[in-house]
């Protein structure tokens, strides 16, 4: 455990001193080596957090969508939040710093996953970008701006965006595949003629569908439902989705935030007691440029071992190379989680 914590800390906090970009009563925005993070002002594990801290952190993460929109023209970003560290820290990766307005960058998606689940290095923000983010954060985080109207924006789009038809460019698929290939045990064959396809649903075609919920459900809470992911990043990855249809973090009520964080702590406890995973983290993608493929907010809760084989690497390589073979192991693992929840 100490080795893994050291590996993550080495990425963020080894080369340069941590710089505080903004500080609130309970939360601070920091950067080190060109990487952003929101962190608690006191060191406490997730089960030790006060309710006010949970609400303020989640609301502040949501406000960062407005900060990034001011800088890059769109607010899409990825939140990665390890849960096994002594203090809670949410790392933020704005898509606008790395992709264009009409671009989904496959290589960036792979880099984020390798950074989060394998401890690999990640391209840093430039000093100019950091300076702009600091100025925007001082304005946005100290106020209470209305949440970005993601649902309204999504409603104006056609029902499906099919990237094969060129509505948006899906870039650097070959680079993404080659990056994945470095982490595969077996050799995969890449063909330039094979294209990756990704459709973004502007209607909540899955997470508001009772049939999907019934198929994947692990546990229902007051405000959320825990689902098992059919193509998990790691063997026992879960999804936590709000029962109410919301598109982004800023739209959550305090009651929904507390319910979700209680589920995070509950899942952490179960993982520690029932599975041999040294690490656990939460990944949240906001906006399709960051890889959010459903217009319904959802958090990926991912138990993992950085040194072990991880299914997502092979799954993504198969997708990028055009291999659509399926894996039914998710049904067995869903049953394991249902039993743990006595469902």
C-alpha cells in the first residue's frame, strides 16, 4: 500500500512545490507540475469527512466546469479521486487543454486511464493555462454561479452523434491503440482501414431505462442506484448513478451528494473486506469531449491493482482494432456484488 501511495504522490508532488491557486473554507485548488487538484484543507479519509466537506467538495468540482468553460470555450473535464489515501484529493483534467472544440481524442482517453489506474505520467498544463485557470477560479469559486445548463444544450443536438459520419472528428485512434498495445500481454493487429466508432446519446437511453437498471443493478439507495458495468475497466468496477435524471455534478442536491458519498464509503469498506485490491478510486467524466457517452451523470467506482492486468486495456484495444468480441464475466461478478449487498 505504501508503494502505491508513493507512486501516486510522486506523479503530483515530487518535482515542484505545491502551488495554491485558490483556497476556500474547506477546499483548496492546487497545482503541481502543471496538474490540477481540489483537496481538503484537512487530512481525513472518506469515512471521516463531515457532511459539509462532502457537499462543498462535490459542489466545487461542479463549479470547475464553469471555470474551464471560461478558459477553453467548453467545460468538459475528467475527475479522478483516489479513495484509499489519508486525505481526499480530486484531480481535474480539463479536456479543453488537450482537444479541439469538435474533437474526441482517443489517445487522451487512454492517457487518463493509464495515469489513474497505472500511475503513468500525464501531459501537464502550460503556465499560461494555469494562470488563466487561477484567475477564473478566483471569480467562479468564490461565488455561486448557476450550474451550466447541460441538459438544455444536449437537448438541442440530434438524437445521435455518429462520429463515423464526420459530425465530430475522433482523432488519434492509432496512437491510442499503440499506447494500449504496450500494456497488452498478447500481440494485437492494427489495421488502418478499421475505424473506431463512438456514438453519444443525447437522450438518456440507458440509465433511465428500467430494463437496463434491472439487468445491471447491484443495490438501490434513496437517491442513487449502484450498477455493475458490463464491460468493466477492472474486474469489480461499479457505477453509481442518480435516480433523478441529471447531466452534471452542479445539478445535484445536498441530499443526493451525501447519499452518493455514503455509497462511496460503503463500497470502499466492502472492497477492503471482500477483495484483494490495494487501490480504489472514483472517475467522473463531464461532457462528451471528456468521454461521457451518456447524458446522465454517473461515477465509475474502480477497485484496482496498478501492477495487475486490467480488462479495459484489452477491451479498448479490441474496440480500436474492430474486434467486437464480448465477455460475459460481468454477470458472475454482478452476482458476487448482489450477494454482498444481500440483494
